[in-house]
């Protein structure tokens, strides 16, 4: 836990989301004062007791309304903070919005928030939540991606894969954020988590958990072609990595955060053996599925800086299934 007196005030954008809400919970446990931003029109924000009832929240959690479409709306939440975790991402129905529109919104929002950080004169470091999508879909032929790898958005676009808007927006936003930091001398670290799975305190089923549990919840959206090789990480490890990078003075640049990998058939075998009560599709049913096999991810940089993953596949799926049962999703 460390010396609680020295924990400052930090801002978490996207407070009602999967990563944002879990991050708020852990920051409060670490003794931070947290300012969480939520969208004024956020449907999950009608009842935010899942945040306000967290241990320590009554003394140390403040809720601010802010909208990524109006970056200046974040100024009040950021003013006086020593750190900012920019987790929020523009909400969109998958591929319903043109790629250019979503990308511009994401980049403008991120840069607007960074300008507020500079204007505050108090923010010492920003941790930006990117995605392994900004790393994984790099040049074909690369076996293992590291922090030098960037998604080739043109190549991704040419393959007519789902989620182009998200992939493009995350890639371009992360590049813009890092360039801004270099240009204006703002200390920015970016984190690139793979598919985040595990328990959740937010009221709705997170998209990444839904994708990870496709074999249990049913393949309603024809997702198997995106799961030929899955890189995964536990929610608590992702959040711990955010806090670790914020507190680690020597952290610099990008950090991939991914602990485990499963193939489609490997997942079928793993889930069938672990959860005999569920009707998991047998591996024979995946023959002939063609899709995009993303490269493996290396978290070597994060591990070399002293971080340790604490959770594996068992914890990811146990936690996710338990939360689904508690919220009557399963």
C-alpha cells in the first residue's frame, strides 16, 4: 500500500466503463483521491452506486460530468490533479459511424484533455489507455509484436474486418498523444492491453468480456473468425499496470500488457475441461473457419520494468463467469 499520506488527487476519464470503474476501485484502495468523469448522457450513469458505494468513495471520490465531444468540459475535473488516467473512448455502435468521424473525435478529445493537463500546471504524468489493436495488426509476417510495432490501418481496412473505426481511432489517438507529449514536454505513458477479461463492477456486460465468453454466451455475432488467436489479460493486472506505470518514475513511452494466449481450439479444450456444465462447441466445429490471425504480443518491456502479472486464464474466466451470474447475464 505504501505511505498513504503522499497519495495525490488523480482524474480517471470514462469512470463508468469496465477499466475505468475497476481502476477507481483500486486507486481508492491505494489511498488516492479520485475525480471520475462520466458522460452526462451515459445510460449506465443513471445509478452510479457501483462507484459511490466503493470503500473510501464517500471521502475520496468526486464525480464530474464531461463529454469527449467537448474536451474543455474536462477542465474542472483535471484542475489541481497530479495525474490523469485517460481511459475514456468515444462511444459508438461498432462500425456504425464513419472511421474518419470517430477517429477525429477520439484524437480531438485526447488532445483537448492533454491541453487541460498542461493548463492545470499540476499534472505530472498522464497514463493513456490505448489498445493492443494499435500494435497487433502490424505488418504481415511479424511473429511477435513489441512496442515498436504499430497497426497498419490501411492493411486492416483492406481486409474488411470488423472494428475498423475502433482500431483506427486507437492507433491514431495513441500516436497523437505521444507526439503531443514530446512536443509540449508533458510526461505521457501509454498502455496497450490485449483482450481484457475477468470480473466487473460496472452494471453492463463489457464488450471485451462478451468476446472472451463467446463460446459460453453463444456466437450470436459470428465472432469466431476474430478469435483464431486471442491475447488476453486479467482486468486486475491491467489496472495494476496503470497504477504501476503512473507511480514508476522511470516509465517512458508505450507498454504492451498481455499475459496469456489461446487459440480457438485451445480455448474450446480449456473451457470444456474447466466448465463441464456449459455446452462448449467442440474443436471439430471450428474446422474451415478463416480469419485474421494476429501476431503474438510481448510484454517484456513491462515485465523488465519490474511489473508482475498476478492472474492467469483460470482467474480471468472464473471472475468473468461469476460476475455474469451475479448480474443475471448467465
